[in-house]
C-alpha cells in the first residue's frame, strides 16, 4: 500500500481528533482531568510540535539502532572499569559498595582485548550521537506532554524517562568533554561517569521493558518499509498513536519538507562522518583524518611518533633523567636489587608487537623491546609473584603508581621496554623522553595509563 491517498480524518491534518479518552486517566482521575483542561503555553501545547514525520514507526527505527548499540557501549564501559584492577583499589571510583564484582584477574590474552573494548566504548558511543539526538527529537512531544502524568503506571514510565534522557545526555556530554581534555564541569570525571552510567542503565532497562512491545508492533506495522519508500511529496503523518496531546503524531501537522527516508539517511550520514573523523585516532594510516584529536596528529619522530597523553615536562621529568638512572627491584630475600640501564640492556631482551590503548579511545600498535617482567621478578628473588607494585620517577600524578596482577607480570610478552619500533618491525629506537625513557612498562591488554612510564622501582609481592 502506498501513502499517496488522502489521509483519513484525524490522520492527515488533525481534523476530527477526539477529546482525550477519560478512560486513559488513572487514580486520582479528577486531578489529571483538571490539569488536562488548563490552557498551557508552548512547548506543552500539542500544537507546538507539527512535523509530519514523527510517529511510532520513525521512533522505533531509531530505537532499534540504539537497542543494539547502547548495550555494547554499556558493557564495554564496565569492562574498562574492571581492567583498571578494582581489587587493588585503583579503579575509579574505588569504593562502589555492593556493586563491587567478585575478585577476578583481567586477562592478558588476546593482547588487543582492551583496545577492542575501549575502542568500541568510545568509538561506537560517538557514532551513536546523531542517532541519540534524532531519537530525542522524535519523542520530544512526549517529553512535554500535558498533563505530564495520567496514571501511576505512566508515572513509572516518566521516572524511567528522567533517568534515561538525563543519564544519556550526562554521559554523552562528560564523555566527549573528557576526550577533548575539557574538565570545566568541576568534578571528577571518572567517578561521575561511572555513577551516571548506573543511573542511565536503570532508566534504559526500565524503558526497554515498558516500550519493547510497542517497538515491535510499530516496526511490524511499517513493514515492509511502508513509511521508508515515500518521497517528500508522498509523506503524510502516521495514524494517530495515542490520546490527543500525548502522542507522537502531530495534531496540526505542517507540510513535509523532507521524507522519512531522507531524515534517516541524514542521521546515518552524520554517524558515518563521526566515524571517519574518529577512526584515525586508532588506525595510524588514517591519522590525517583525525581532525577532532585534542592533541594534534604528530607526537614525535620515527617509531616514537605515536600518541602522548602526559609529556615529560608535565610530569616533571627532565632530559637528564638517564644520568645515574638505576631501576630498584624489591620483594626478594636478598633485599634491594639495583640495575642501571646498561645492566638492563645486558639482560636477555625480548621483542613483542603489542597495542597500547587509552581510556579516551585512541590506540596504536608498536614493536617493543626490553626485559621481561618475569625475568626481573626472578632477578629480585620472587620468581612467582602474586602481584607487583610499579612506581614511576614522576612524583605526582594520578597514574604514577600501579599494581600489576600476577598473570600480568608473568605473561611472556610483558616487558620493561627500553626500545620501540613500528608495528611492521622496522628499525628500533630508544624510547623518547615523552614515551618513558629510560624505561616503561608494556603489558598486553592493559589500559594505557597503567603502562607506567619513567619506571623507578618495582616491588614484587608474594601472596
């Protein structure tokens, strides 16, 4: 069936719309009925929202995309928190009460695990921004419906909407500001983002349970592409979906300026553009496309040309850090063991191709060369440590110290790296000062900030 025929009364231009069905009001009915009769200004008047595109089908299309994409963003976000080692109190926030998971070890295999999970969390989150905004636009009449509540059941739905809409906007805004290193909101990002995620999750789950049957029915009613194939000239409003003043379909629609197909295509194009502008932060050949990178697109020379989050200058590390440098190993029965950089270079060297990925979504792959952490543990007299406490020469900074799990210390590719090369195994070079010279930790699947730079000491701890 095409939509070129004249709409039925009440469908095309709002004529013949009936008064609100009083049976739609719950307890206390007189209150809701009285509120409904009050004259209200825009945006609470149903006649404010006049787009003929809005309706359950269009909203359900955007909702289906978010129903698939948002759970991935949610799960990968919590996986990122787990990767920070909450069992050592170094995930932020550290104290989450009853939400603390059982003790577990973050795996080191596959080595690209954190790169995948955090890349999906940030990258997919950005790609979904146009869809989220389009979904909010499509349901804006519901957000300003009058009266705002007509029954206890609808009160539950409105509360879930508050958590859903408020939560997702809070997560989007703070997440994007964090990527851009803008902390003008004045509170700790990690703590606020974590608890904001739980508020959003509560609203999301409740909303899905309430609206999933509506979504399924709306998509079936529009099949096969009933509303998608119309041109702008053929576009008419969907059939009324609810009582007057509470539905998505306009009561007094204006003439269409675009089709639903064009709107969906515009949103898809916006998501594709965001993807193109973001992917260069993780794919080195596409780095020139990363126009939104907050730190530019060039970070060093040769194999050291990859992302720098914290420079040596910001960390208070001077160019003379290598003079008289000695790594201090502790934890074994012999006490303190000191190794200068020449002694480290004389130990058996291991080379591994490993990614390094940041919570902000950027990542790269490099060839690293240095001493295995397990060889250093053996040199300290603790061949099978339960964990290791790594301290940077940096005196301050939120990530100047880290505790590594036993499996992270003993992984054959976990290194105290001295040199770095391109991903294809090209010529190696000493680490630059900004990348951690004289030595830095590199562990498979570990968040980038926990791959400590300018390592000064490692304490290998027994169980």
